[in-house]
C-alpha cells in the first residue's frame, strides 16, 4: 500500500530539488556580482523620485477608488452567476433571477446614495451652489507620524 504513494513522494522530492537548484544554486552562478547604484534606487513608473513620499492626497481619489472597487466586485460576482444561469433556469430560474436582482438592487441603492451625496462629482458644490475647489497641499507639508 505504501508503494502507491511513491509517485507522490517522488514528485514532491523532485519539485523541492528543482526549486532549490534554480533558486539557490543557479541564481548564485548566473547572477551578476557587480553592484550598480543606479539599480538600487527607487523606481516609480519610469520617473525619478522627487520630494518626500508623505504627500497629501485628495480624498476624492480614495472615494473614486472605493466606488470602483465595489462595482468591480459586483462584476466579479455576476460573471460566474451568468455562466451557470442556464442551469438554474431549468430548475428554478425565477428564484435565481430574483436573487441576482436583489443583489444588483442593493448595489444600485448604494450608487444612488453616492450620486445624491455628490461623491461621484470630482468637484463638490457648496450650499451656495459654487464649486469648492481645494488646492493641493504643498510638497513636504505632511510629516511622517
């Protein structure tokens, strides 16, 4: 009975040996030994780093990112549902349809709430109807905690 697991043991040992060979041995043989100061600097989108990393970001970036994330998750849940809906339609399609309808309706209520609150607008209006534009903070104003 133990012989049946020999293939699994052999595969496991081969996998571990393969990883150790590639990571530990071949990387030490093939990796360059010359240290280049340019390669050890921070790389951000092809631009050299300028100023402090503690820059104040506008809250609108985070709001837009969260709203996008919510609806991205909704799409991630709807794709598998749509893929198996034909199976559900044979055994009780109305229940499956109502279930996803309630899911989308709840997210729709959240979208209407964000829209009514004005969080989807890049520049919010004040109570007098004027646009409240907040200038960005100068670089280096926010200090590390």
